[in-house]
């Protein structure tokens, strides 16, 4: 696994991931939607933390140079 995300991309993913996870955990929404938001937020946090996005790799896309 090589890093395929830029620093800006990683920061955006982590911030957005934390927001989605918190909304799913504490938001006044249905339980199903809450679980979906927590999963999406968790994936965004993990990919931002490690700097590797499998979808970027699949489509041979990079945001870092």
C-alpha cells in the first residue's frame, strides 16, 4: 500500500469522518441511518489516517504528487 492521498485530502477525510461519525452516534436520526453514517465516517477516518484509499487505487487516481 502506497500513500495515494494528499495531506489536504487526508485532513478533509478525517474532519468529515469525525463529523459523520458523531452525527450518526449523537444525532436525532433513525437508528439505521445512524449506523450507516457511523460506518461511512469510520471508513473516512481510517483512509485519512493511513493515507490510502482503495477506490483511488482501483481507478488509478492520486491526489498526492
